[in-house]
């Protein structure tokens, strides 16, 4: 991270290029340079990147004006690198950062809400029983969707407990009851998060990186 100040590796020209933002075809500026995420956190300019594969998470953030950076590594799929990174930044730079804005939400209709500044809209979809079944969050021209999670009765979860053989890779997965939730186990993996029941025969792991059927 000190190289962001010294430019010893690559020189000032290279450091300038990787911090140059791209532009979309509609003229909108991206929050990404040539290999770096360029962002603003509580009023301070930051740059960095995250990464990870199965069983590993990492994140790095550097704030030039404060000459401060954080690098995190974790060897677990349950390691929430982004949340922990924010906590560390808040501890060390708390007095130097702007207060987090409070966004009150106002109702537009029975199923749609918008923040006071108009930057975020939250909409709920209805299922056949008229209950809230899904969530759509719109911000900055992008949409993220979510499905409402309902904890089913234990007798329904019990139907999925057992050993499952996969002939494609010749291995066995085990589904167990762990504190009232389904947990998937494999002899080569450890510390897997519990499964979240979504609907009949469909579950996802807690970090929402995988969705599968039983």
C-alpha cells in the first residue's frame, strides 16, 4: 500500500492509469479504474479491491488523504470481509470521516417505498396469498432482488436429511440438521454456512453465492 505514495513500483504514470475511471457507452462514469475499485466512504476517497475463491476471502482499501490502508485475509467462506473492513476503517478513521447519512423511507404505494433523497427505491412483490414474497432494491440504475425467507417446520426439513451421492465427481454430500437448520457437509470442506430454505426442493447457502436444489 505504501506504493500508492512512493510509486516505486510502476512509476507515477502506472499509478495514474489504474486510478483512471472507465466510461460506459451511455456516458456514465464507472466506479472502477484499470484494476482498482474507486469509491467514496463516508466522505473520503478510497481505492482498493476484493477477491476470493472457495474457502478464501480478501479485501484491501487505501485512503490517500489519510495515508491509511487496511488489508484483510480470511480462510473461511463465512468470513465477511466487507463488513469487517468497514468496522476497522470506522475504528481508525472514525473522527476523520463524515457521519453516516440517515435515509428515511417514505411510502409511494402499498408495495413501494423511496428514500428521502430519492436515491433508493424498495419494492415488494406479492404472491398468490397477497403476502410479501419478494424484494427489489433499485439504486444508481441497478436492481437487486431478494426472496423472502420463511423458516419451514422441522418435519419438512427432515425430508432432506441424508447422504447424497454425485456420480459426476464420485463423491458424497451429507445434509444434516444443525440447530434447526439444514447444513451441508463434505469430508474435504469445513465451516460451511447453514443452508437457507427458499422453497420446496430449493436452498441457498448463507452467503448467497450458490443456489441449489435437493
